[in-house]
C-alpha cells in the first residue's frame, strides 16, 4: 500500500534520459547569463510584491502555513481585485475565494458578491467590499474568514489597472461569452471572443445590462481569470518576461514568499485543469435606503461544508 506521502513524492520525480541532462547543461552554459538575470529579477519582483498580513507575525500561524506548503495540502487563497483612485483608498471590486486541492488536482472558485451583507469585525453589518476601505487587506481577509467560517491561508491583491496591463502582456485571453452586450464603447457578441486588456476589464465590470446582475458579472470574472491562468501557464515569450515582472511588481501584493510561490507552481499547478465554480444564493433587500445582498445562514453553511469537503478529499 503506497502512502499519501509516497504518492506526493512520486509525483515530484521525473525520469529523464541521460542525454537530456547533457542538453540541459549545454543550455545552462549558453543562456546562463540571461537565466541569472531573470532569476534575480523574479526574486526582486517577489520581494516587491511581498506584503505579509499582521496575523502572519504569529509563530503558530507561520508554522501552520509552512506545514501546508511543505506537505502540499489544500490551500485557500483570497483574490482581491481593487480599484484605487486618487484620494480614495478604494474598495475590493472583485473578491474570489480559491480553494486548491493538489491531491485531487481540483480547484473551487467562489465569487463573493461585493454587496453581500456581513458582519465586518469592529464595524458591524455592512457590504463585504467595504471591509477593504475600512481596514485594507487584513480586514478583508478576516471578514471573509468569519463570514464563511473558513481559513484563508494566503491572499493576492491586484490593482485592476495592473490586471488590464497583465492581460495585454499575455497577448489577450479567449473566452466563451453567453450574453451579447456593449460596454464602454466595446461590443461583445455571443460565442468565442478574444479580449485585450481594456476589453477584458470592461467585460468583467458590466452588470447593469445583465439580467443576472452581480451573478452574471461574477461569472464573467471567473471566465476571464481562468483564461488568464491558462494563458500564463502556457506562456513562453522570453521577450515579455521583463515586462510581466514589472507589471506584477507594480500592481500585485501577496503574503507569499519566493519559496511558497515556487511550491504553488510545482505542487499545485495541476489543479487549474479541473476548476468548478460556486455561486452564493441570496436576495436583494434595501435597508435604511441602501441595497444589500442578503445571504441566509443556511447558504453560508452550505458553502462552508462544500469547501471543507473539497479541502479534505484525497
């Protein structure tokens, strides 16, 4: 009987013919200067992006997160897409919880409607996206954790302007659009369409022409993000490396360090091939003249159970 640890170790092994080693060595000698430059640039970019949460200073949490990545166990990642304007701290325009299970090589992508009515610690009941305006990434992570009773192990905060630049650097994304509409001077027909950065950003922001409102908007966000992940995974343009690293460094923050990012690419990459999506069922309600998305406790419990079952699956 092969143990779980042995299975993980076997996944990491690669049996290369001896002649491949000779070619690799030759390539290293030929492009070593460039490789050294890229490696240093990656390290510098990750250092720029690295922004730990206040809770990351806790030794117990540090140990827990280190063990998760060491054993390549399931990890929950909160993606925050933030619109920051001059003189305004901004709000989290996009909130997506990714639950990644490397053992089943699967991922759940949960879109959180920005108007969801939740308790924001220290602030009371409000729209979930206001947590970022009140307390930045730290409060956003804490709010999502408490609302869904799920651990958030790490986060990535992306400036939406950088998102647009990143799509352009990848050469655009191709998605299947199931609703024809126009937005910001762009026309989006039904069927397979390829979007540049500006078109992609406009595509994921539209909600007023969609009969499903925020639910339709969240679905478009998931489509574009999934397509961008696939494009990034197959990206092989050496000439674009510097440009992409600059975009990341200027527009992304995360509490992942270099070692954990490497582990995500090597130990968790297979999960992107099996992505399932979740939506939050609720209803709109006006309270004191403000519209909120009200989610019943039973729905929070359902999401909690499904994601925990996914995390624990082998």
